[in-house]
C-alpha cells in the first residue's frame, strides 16, 4: 500500500515540477530560518548548564539603596565568601573570583620572549573547583590553586605560550614582576558560560585576599547549596545577615545608627542569584562579561514561529489551489473503490515527503549560511548541534509532524469530494478558495508585523545615535591604565598638548559607561535623613573642555583657586534630586571614612552618563587631587587619526619605559551599549525580508494558477474591449482587499508589541502612522508586483490564443 503511495507521489512531483519546487523552496527557507533561530535560542538557554548541580549554584551580590537611587552590583566584599560558609549551614562551599577590570581583567603576561596582553586573566580561591565544574587535564584540582602564585591555564593559553612544551611547573611573569607557577591545565569552557578565562590564578597571591573589611566591593562570590536545601530558607535570613556585617560599615561612613539608616528608607545588604539566571535574567551591574537578554530570546522565538507558520500556510495555500487539478483523479479513485481514508493517507504521504525533502534541504542551507548568520548576530554557533542522535530524531519527528499538520487540511478537503460532482465539473472548491484567502491574509499580517518591527527598531537606533547626549563623544581617544604614568601624568599631558593634532586632554577615574562609580552625599547639617547617591566622576580641570560640557550656572574648576580642591559641580538632575533652591549658596558633605564638606561652585547641563535605557541620573563631578587618574581622554583632530595614535604611543613609551599602550575610541565604547538592539534589528530585518519573500513565492504560484483558470475569461474581456490595465486591476482586486484586511489585523498587534519594546528606553521615539503605512506600502508593493508579473503576461496574450486555451 505505502509503496503505491510513494510511487504515485513521485509521479505527481515529476509531473508538477514547478509546484513541487515552490512548495519545497518555501518550506526549506522557513525551516532553515527556524533552525538558525533555534541554534541561537538553544545556546542562550543552555548558559552555565554544564556545571555539575548547576541548579544549586548561586552568586551573591550587593543591593545598594540609598535615597532615591538603587543599584544592584554583582561585586561584593572580600570576606563575604567566608561569612556565607560560616553563618549559613545551607552553604556547602563558596569561592571568590577577582578580575582587574569589570570585564575579564587586563593583565600582561610574559614567558621568555613572548609577551601578550590577556583580557581573561582571573584570580580565584582554591575552592572554586568545589563550586564550579572546571575539569583539569593536568594537575590536581584539590591542590592547583592551594598555594600563592599558582595558575591554571587553558589549552588555548598553553599553545600560545608553550607550543609543544609541557607547561607544568613553568613560570609566567606578570607586568608587576610577580611570578606564577603553572599547576594545572584545563580544556576551558567550550560551552556557553556567563564568563570565560584563559588564566585562573590563586586569589591568595593578592594582598586583598587578606582583606577583612566589608567596605570595599571587589570580588565575585559564588557558592553552592547542600542537597535538599531550599534557597528560600537562606533568602529569609539575608536581612539579618546583612545587618550583622554591614551595620558597622554604615555607621562608620554615614555617621548614623543602622536603625536610623533603615528607618529613612535606605538599605545596603546582600542578595543571591541562581547561576542559571545570570546570563539572561540579570540586571546587576559590574558583570564580568556582557550578558544576554531574555526579551531577545522571546522575540527571536516568536519570529521563528511566525516564519514557520508562514511557510506552512504557503504549503496549504498552494496545495488547496491545485486541488481542482486533482479533482478528476480523486473522482476516478473513488469510483474504482478507493476509500476516503486511503485518499487521505495518499495526500498525507505526499505532504510528508515534501516536508522531509525540505528538512534535508534546510539542514544543507543552514550549513551554508551559518557563517553569515554568526556575523549578523555576533555569535559562534555550530551546526553540529543537530547531528547527534537525539536531535536528529527530533528533526525527523518534526518533519513528520510538519507534513501532517500542513497537509491535513488539503488532504481531508480533497478526500471529501463527491465523485458525481467532480466528474460533472461542478464547483466544489468554494470552501478551499475562501480558506486560501484567509491564509493569504495571515501571511501578509505576519509579514507586516515584522516589517513594522524593523522600521521601529531602526528608527529608535537612529534616534539613539543622533540624540544630543549633552557632550561630544566623537574624536576622543581614551588611553587606559593611565596610572602607569605615575607622578608624570601632568608632564605627559603637558607634552601632548604641545602637539598640533591634540586639542585637549583630561584624566578621570571614570567616564560615561566606563568604570562608573557612585558616592553618597548629604546636604550639610541635615544628617542621615538626606542621604543621596550621586554618580560621581573624579577628574581634573580640563574635563569640561575635553568633552564639550555646557555650564548653566556658576563655573567649572579653576587651577587658580585652591579652594576648588574641596568643591563639587552638579548636573541639573542632581540639583532637583537634592531639592536645593539656591545651589551656589549650599554645601554638600561627601560621606565616607573621612567626611568632608564641599562647596557647590557650578551647575552643568544634564548629560547622559548611562545608556538611553535609563533616565539621566544625578551626577557630581569632583577633583581627583593627587591621586593618579585611571583613564586619559584625549580630544584630537579627525584629520589623521592613525598618525595621532602613533604619536601618542611613542610619547607613552617614552614616559612609561615601554609599558603596553592601550586605548579605545570613546564613541565605539558608547555605541556598544546597544549591541543587543543592533543585533535584534538586523535579525528582524533579515527575517522580515524572508517572510515577505516566502509569501510572495506562494503568491507567484497562486497567481499562475488563478490566471490559468481565468484564461478564457481574459480572452473574452479583451474581445469586448477591456484594456490591459483594466485586466490587471481586475486580477489584483482580490489581493488588494486581502492586504488591506491584513493591515487592519497587523497594525494593532505591531503597535502593542513595539510599544512594549520601546518601554525599555527612557528616551524613545513616538510611534507614528508613517511607520505602519510604510510597512503596509512595502507589503502591498511586493504582493502586487508578484501577481502582476503573471497577470501582465496573461493580459497581453492574443484573445484568439486565450479562447483556444485547453
């Protein structure tokens, strides 16, 4: 029986090659799109799952809530890990991880003549092997980091420094002169992880490992829970635990009792986060690596479903359209004894064969386009994910399910034809025609939603890039590790200012989006009731001119005024947040171990310290005093950037005795804040185009079928005087109605979805009618163009030939 089904199906495919090709092509593109997105979504959802007992691993962080400002930090104090093990019987083990900078560290490593800058050099406690899964290829995990100045390398780092040598016992030198002995080798994390490392050194090597003060937040703290322990039981004890260790710190720096601090609505304490939530659901600051976004996963998943449904709708549409051509076959089969069930199985077999062919073609297409897709989304996805037995079985079942789902309606429709009606040629396909219209409407509804999303995302990104940020971010080079200049910082800056291509320079400890920090200020004389957390930039006298900031009141710091060393400049938002009516007549107290009053000497126009996802925060600018700046910002002429960079590096080498020269362009750093939005916009644009293409591919076949059925009608109309344009309007009239209905359905859905997406931005565009009209126009143009190609050819045929058709 099934052999007969396959033979008939094969003969039918060969007889209707064009129909089969369009069906397979549409399904192939839809399935390939779905598989590509499935690769991305699967990789995002599997972050950190490879750790043993990953569901029992957590990270501890610090919740900082003072005044009207709240900040959740992934960094915590050094003694936190020991305190967790000591105070919570639920905790099995805890470990600290330290990086020189918030994104993986910045260390120069030397072995013999080889010297490289390493971005993934981390320090960790020996207990890290008890918390996270880090299998060693060489060395003993119980001893690898137990001694100071020990380091574990990944195989990548081993190859880089030692080639074919055995690295065990070899010594690596850091830029500060310290030596580290290689005590282990690991493959590294080939799986998706929220942070990576190439070097993992013993945390006991660092002086801060002996730090018992809860004031400084410098390390990431990971811990594992014992079996059958509820994290809720630990969570309920955190407020008391936080008070035990943070109360002395708060009373010392705030000069107020812990009880009064809490009564004022403030809170500084610890919080915990599941390891499996870090990549997609964390909004904590100071992460080791940039994290993902669960919203992007949901959006991509919805796009995959839409694309696949559009492809299936295409299949159903084309199959029902051709049902009239097979009506005679159905009638004859029924007359000679075929049952309704046999006919259904015949048509489902054809559908499943098409689906299987499309799945195989889709896998080949994924292999072909995956490198381009990886570049599009900035990922490193591997098609081998589909090649294991389990996933191949899922693909096979998916192909069967897809074939049955897409072929069921056409199969049952055609199997229901009555032999007498079919053989007499009576109109039995009205239901199929109506249903096809509904499916076309759905296809264009999905396409229009995706097109609107593409337009809105690109408009928002353009708005972000062109919005006045309150400062000038172009043509600024940020030289990192400026502290390596030591006491020659001013001499270096003065020397650079003599160069014609350098316009201005300033030292800072932080910049917008780079090493941001916050400090607590109080209005003088009002005590703890007026604690206010302000984003704080510690800088020098040239900061305003280097970044083109605008003063609204008062003045900026002046070298000729010695009192400015204890002064502060606020932005507009800070003045409003503090509730100060006459700011230039007030003083603030900088809260800390050494409380000091600071005169407000100027008000600066608001500028964006953070991304446009959040509103401008209250900001204070203070002088750095004698402390070396961490960052050097240099505003340069745009004429010859490469020559200016070479000049900077030459002078840097002279002043630092050839210390490595590192820099970034400030505008590149700032634009990287919108990596997820840029990636999402590209993907939506690409798949919106595919959705429209699939829909038009189906329309092309439908138009060919419709024109074929109306060939004689077209001939009669031309004999009676109809023009080519009149016939084109006639053939496109139904399509135009369907696209209009699709817009009526798509616009509210698109408006709701994009309005929700825009809520992620504190500064956003308004949804305008032209965005929806533009998407509608593109969809209508493509649809009409596709149908008109067939219609125009039919309308130009000689009427005599049309009347002889068939």
